[in-house]
C-alpha cells in the first residue's frame, strides 16, 4: 500500500495478541508473481487492498510472502520492532 492512499480493509490486520484469519492466503508461482506484480501494485495505489497474502513458491517450495505495506508496518509494530519504511 502506498502510504496514506485509500481506505483500508481490516481483514488480515495483525494484532498484538492475534492474527485475523479472515485474510486469505494464495500460493502463486514466481512466474505468476512476475506477471501480476504490476497489477497488484496498481490495485494498491488505487486504494484497493490485496484480497490475499501471496505466498510465492519456487519449484514448489515456499520462498517469500507478498503483503500490503500497511499490513507489514502494523505487523512490525505489533512485534515491537517498528520499521522506518
């Protein structure tokens, strides 16, 4: 999410004592990441949050996770390890 852009959904928002399981998790290949990352960025810039966290797999192995920047910041804050990003 671009800082300060658009309304935010509370689904998947990290909490100090829990994780909102309403946020879906979608497994995507590196190829799909390459194909769709531009669209995901545009969607977020337009104020529309991702509908799921993206677990990116490489050769079937989970390699990384793509989450909304606001969600990431809140997670870091909840872990008492805030970021300056």
